[in-house]
C-alpha cells in the first residue's frame, strides 16, 4: 500500500507539472488571455479534485462508501464554486444592486463603468455626494439649471455667504428667491468625479436640502432614469 501511495503521489505530481509546463511554455499563454480565462475554472476544478483524491489515498485505508460520499459532496461544492466563478461579474453586480437597495443614496459603480443610484422610499433620488471632499446629501432636481447649496452647506464647505453676491433671482417651490453664484472644485458621487461645477447658494432658511441640478449633469457623458434607478455615465 505504501508503495502504491508513493507511486500515486509521483504520478499526480508529474501530471500537475506537465499541465503547468504546457500552459507556461505555450507562446500564446497569458494570464489575461480569453483562453486562459475560459479554461481557468476547469483547471481549478481538476486541481482541487486531484488534491482531494490524493488526500483520500494518503489519509488511511480506503473505504469505497466514504470515498463515494466525499466525492459527491466535494463534487457538488466544486460545481457551485466553478459556477460562481463563471458568473462572477453578474453576481458582483447583483451584490452591488442589493447594497444600493439597502443604502439608496449610495453611488454604485456597475460593470460597464456607470454609476447607479436607487430611488429612496420617498420617491426621490437623494444622493450621497462629496463636495470639495466633504460629504453632503443632494436631491436630484432636473428642473434646476444649477447645483444649489443650502446656506448651511455653504458654510460647512468653507464658503462664507457674507462674501457672496446674492443678486440672481430664481423661482423655487417656495416662491421667488435671490441666490448667489459660486463654484465647486470637486463634486463626487461614488467613483464619479466632476471638476469645477457651477453652483448657487440659497439664502438662509430658503432651502432645506441641496439640489443636484443640470450644471453637474451636463458635464457627464450622459444620464438617464430607468424605473427606480438613476444611471450616470462619466
């Protein structure tokens, strides 16, 4: 039995070495190649299966029933792992969608590079953004020609409203108001970054939440609303 196990170990080692040598010595071999990506699950499956069989032989006296039971269990598990690997991009995107649903305002980067935000329970797109490196919440308002900051947000960002010129008349849901123009160095949603964004600052008490308007959206390649999803194209 010992000689048989030694011969088996030597044989499996030789086969594994030959497989590795065949891949590496191939002039077209590349870790980034499509062929390798397609064959990778099979290689992983066979390697683990060989390891398990080897461990079974080396661990002690062979029992057919135990070997069959272990083979079925690990076979089902490995099929599941290989399936998960084959659909890893789809599963990753599903995970991101779940995360976005649990945290509606979070900007989630999708596999195609777009940013997705889920509508919140109020029916609006309330977005977690970073303005000049500081976190702030914005409500999407495609009817607003510009990003609009509340008086309090402007102060948090280090913009002193006292130094601004409140000279621009605008019409809001609460009536007419006078706002002040300013510019934002950076505006970020998830992995999306927009530089030098034109913005307005509302007078104190005139606005309850910051508005994400067209001055930021117009700097994107595109944007659209699909049901409860806001899709931003960098």
